C-alpha cells in the first residue's frame, strides 16, 4: 500500500466529556463494533470481574473512573482508527488538554439528562481554539432526559457551537422507540433487552410511507415527522467543509450502554472525519505527506506494566514513516536515538510495530530521555507548539514518610512529574518541594502510585498558594525586578524546567504584585511569547 493511502486510511480522534457522561462506555462499544473486543465490559460493572478495556491502571479499575489517557486502535471498514480515551474526571483535566494536541478530530459525549456540564465547556473551548472538528454524541437516550431541541439549543449556546442533527430520537426513556438516521435516511428500532446485540437498521427514504405507523405507532410517527420537519427548518444542512474547518458540528443521539446509535456514529465518522492534519511547528507548517519523519511526545506513562519498571513515551507521528531501528534526532537533547521495540497499543496490550504512519501513536520505551513536548525528526530542528502547563488549583508540600526510602521517593516523584500527572515546584528559599495539581484526587493517585509502584511513602501538608504564575522580566537587571525578587523571595520557586514561578498566596496579593511591579510580567501558563525589550 502506498504511503499516501496509508495516511488517508488513518483516523485519530479523542473522546471528551464531563465525568459519567458515558465516554469510556462509548469507547468500549466502538471497539466492539470494530471487532477489537468480543464483549464490552461496561464501566458500571467495574467492581465485577470484567473491567472496561480502556481503564487499565489498578486505581482506575477500583474507582470506575478513567484517570489516564488510554490509546486504542482497530481497523474498521479498511480504516485504521486510533482512539485516545481521555479522563473525564476534572482532577485529570491536564492529561486531557495535552491529548487534544495529538488528535485530528473529537467526539464530545453529552448526558441527555444533565446536558452540557462544566468540564465539557472547558474541553470544547480548547478544541475551538485549535479549530478541531467535533462531532457531538448525546448519550443515554434510554433514560428520561431533556427534550432533543432543548439539548441542541443548550449545546449551541453554552458551547458556542453551530450544530446540525444527523440523527433524531423517537421518544425517550421508557418510551424510547429508536432513532431516525437523517444522514443515511434509515430507521433503527430499539429493543430494550438486547444490550449485547446490535440493532438492525431499516432503510426508510419516504417518511410518509404508512409502514412507519406499523413500526412505531401512530403517535410516534406523527411526532417524528413533525420533529424532522422542524429540524430541517431550524438547522442548516450538513456541510462537510464547515465541519472540517471547525465551524459546524454534527450531532448524533444514542445509548452507548445499549449499543444504540453507535454504529451510525462510527459509520458516519469514518466517512466525514479528517485524515491526519498538518501541524504547526515554531519553524513552519508540517504536512503529513512529507517524506521526512517527525513526531512529538504528548504523554509519558510510568509503569504500564507493574511487573516491570517501565516508562513509555507516547509519540504522535506527524509526517513521514516512523521505522523500527532507524536513528532519529531528539531535537531538545541534540542526539540520535534508535528504538528497537516501538509499540502500538490496544489499551495496555502492546505489540511491536515495524512502521508507523502519520496519525499513528507509537509507544517508545524511555530511560529518562523524554519530556512532554519533545520532538523526534530525521535531522530537521522542529519544535511543535502547544503543550503548556496550566496553573494548578491545589498546592501541598510533599514530605518523605520513610527516610530509608528517600531515593525511591525522589525517583518516583521525578517520573510521575515527567508524566505530567502534577507539577513540581522547588522553593527558592529552602529547597522544599511543593506539588501543584488541578484537582485534589491527584494527591491520592500520587500517594497510591508512589507506594505501589516505587515502594515509597509520602505525607502532605497544605501550602498557602492561590495560583502559580510564570515570571517574565522585561529587564532582568532593572531595580524593580531585583526588588520583586527580594520582597517576594518566600513565594518564588522553580518548576521542573527551571523556569521561575511566583506562587501568589491570594488573588489580592497577585493583583497588588501586578500593580506594584509593572515590569514583571506574570503568565498563567508555562508557554508564553517572550516580550521584546
């Protein structure tokens, strides 16, 4: 198969949602349709033997939530599908933000009863900023929820999207009869008890056909005709170009737990979703069809296999072909590296691959060479943009609970921070370590993983910080900047990359500092354009 058709074959996307909207269940069902797993293990039954395939860390199986991004791949109708299943739990949002730099499109899952929730708003905003094409899947139609038109309005208003429904529900909850697929003009009838089976679709071009009454009843048929007429009047027809540009978002309805509406979503997705897209680097725009290989690390995961101390760097191939045993330039370190066993993924099942193409995610065994955001090329110095650290919301000192294990603790903290689970700040004044996280649950995860994966124990104590701000001095020699360093010394720290960070203890203190030292620029993410002096 030619290089060009390998690229055209690939579809790499992420699934995002608020916790509990059914994202991991949808991922499982997509794998079920793709033939990648024989039976989907719904997350609700996580406590029972069969856990969901994509929740592969011990702590995820115990809790029934996804806390790390899984990479899953399968072939469906001659297309190679790469799914990045992201954590919906808000404490792990940073992992999700990073993952969004590696996807070419996104499916947004929304719970029919709860509608648009806070986490969804944040994630969709990141997608909008990057013009990532989005498809919306409104889930759990077999339960009572909001009216379909109200939901479509809510998605438009709260998420600032321009939607067009490509399927429409017939009833809901107890009265849920099925879905009319507007895109393919067919009818899918729902049989409540068939959770393991896939419903058959009935081609239905002419909605005035009296057969419709026989299939779903007189009232439901009248309501469906009325709703579809209204939908056609209110929403624009589907325009693939507008979808690919991130301007229009198609909407599907279904119930992932009952395998319902999932096949329609997948069939339409592989037809309309983009193959690998060009990516901006600081130097230039890189096209997937270029012969020279380039890719970037968007995630690092320690100990995917608890039996072995291993670290895997997840690399998204942007251009060219990534080949086993071929030397590549690690741009930040300026040295050549060779990889004898690059992995492809199916949740935690990994297999060695000889060649990977643009859009693919490759796992590389890492002995400490990689950091998030690193670039691999065939020699060109490229730096891919857009994996910043955001200011954490919570801050705690981390203390060693077992002096005999200080080496293990240092190694564990180092590796977990490289994964981007949380951020480490070292205070300038006394060298104490402060861990900053997006949510409080991350502290438990860090403690659990330090103990179970590294044999080290830690305790925490609160550190009074409100926000982390990355410091940029217009003139490092200026009197004003030197005074800032003196006066604020006890609030200054270095992040893992050695950048200076101001840990403001309150919103008021932050405001006063900004007013008093106008020459000192404070940024809320670690990636900023330095100002010209």
